C-alpha cells in the first residue's frame, strides 16, 4: 500500500519592509492585517504537521500558496517547514498564485524550494509539468501559478503544459496517475476572479487521457467532485488550508487528506481520509470515503 498525504495553502507570512510594499503587495498586506492574519496561524499549522507526520505517509504533496506576499523571508520560512515534512525525494511541491504574487518573485520558489519541484528526469528544477514515479504511483505535477493584477487570483496552465500533460498521461498509463495542481478544475460563477482560466482545456485532456486522481488546493475547503474520464469518472479532491483557524466556519478550518492506494490496473483501491483541526487544538478524523 502507498500512503500519500496532501496539504495546501499554508499562507506563511513575514513582515514586509516598506520598500517591498509598493505594487500589489501593499494591497495584499492590508488584506492580511485586516483578516487573514487571524485565520492562518502558525500553531494550527504545527498541530496539522505533527498529526500528518504521525500518519507516516510514504509521500507528501503540497499544492501551493505556501507563502502569502512572495517575500524572500516567507520563502525561507516555507523552506524550513518543508524540511520538517521530509527530504525533497519524499515531498512534492507545486505553486499557487500567492507563490508568484508579483512578477519580480518568479524565480524565488526555485531558489528556495527547487529540489521539491524536480522531476525524476528533470535537469532543471521547477520545470512544469514534471513527473515523479513512486512504485505504482505516478505524480504528474502542473503549475497553474501566474502573477496577476491586484484583486485577481486566477491561474493558467497554457498550451505547452497541457500538451505535455497529455503525453505524460499516455506514458504513465497503467500506473496510478495522480495529477497535482493548485487551482480547481471547476469553479462556481461566484469565484470567477479566482478561476483557472483554461480549466475547460484541462478537463478535455483529462477526459481524453484519463487519470486516477486529481488533487488541488486554492479553495481552502474540503471538496470532492467527479470529472469525466475516458472509461470511468476521475475523483477530484480539494483540501482545506493547512493553517486556517476558523472557529465560526468549521468547513474552513485547517485539515489535510491521506490517500491509501493499493491494487493494480483495473483493480485499484483508494480511500481518502480527511483529518481536521478542531478549536480544542486537536486534529481528528472527519470522514473516510472510497474513491476506487
Ligand atoms: Fe490560491
């Protein structure tokens, strides 16, 4: 059996220097001071991380928004946290919109976390999509992170990643293919400014080539939808933020998912367990669901 942990959207923050505030970061900082600071808490992330490690996963996937305003000090904090999760061979990272919050930050994720974003055969870290094979599991890692204008949190894959995704899904057919992406492949109309702009093309590739599982973050809540696949629907699972303290909105509280994957082609078994942080500081199992 292969145990895969999935968490996302830590939003680790650091205090910006004044010189770092002009541009979109200024608005983002106001936003942080007004609300998000009270939501994303280090002690919550610590409790979630401890509980995740006690589950002893074989591998951990982190689907973006590790940082908040793309400040160098934030990337350093996130790197320290990643080290507590495990070595780069056991932890896979993809990027969210907050990880490339401003155009000038584009190279920083690779500088700080490059080894966590390197495919098995990639010469260059941070080249998306990349593939990591672990036993019968193929992790196919996309980046939907693009710098956007203030108040926008959209993502985009682009034609190059989409055609490479199609090829990778073909190459890994017969394995348990897990696609990792920050933005969800379906967004309700009210989240138009936070959507994946080429979600339709992404879903078309999945419908044609198939995948056994799609994992995403961005929405800060637990979700399960089924996307069209060539033979069978594809379970698509969103995970809560790993650091959110949300006493009045329990569905927005921190949590993570554990996938237990077993079996073989045409006879896969996969069960997801969601573990959620509670106001008493404990992390508990909320629900278990069979996906395969
Ligand atoms: Fe996001």
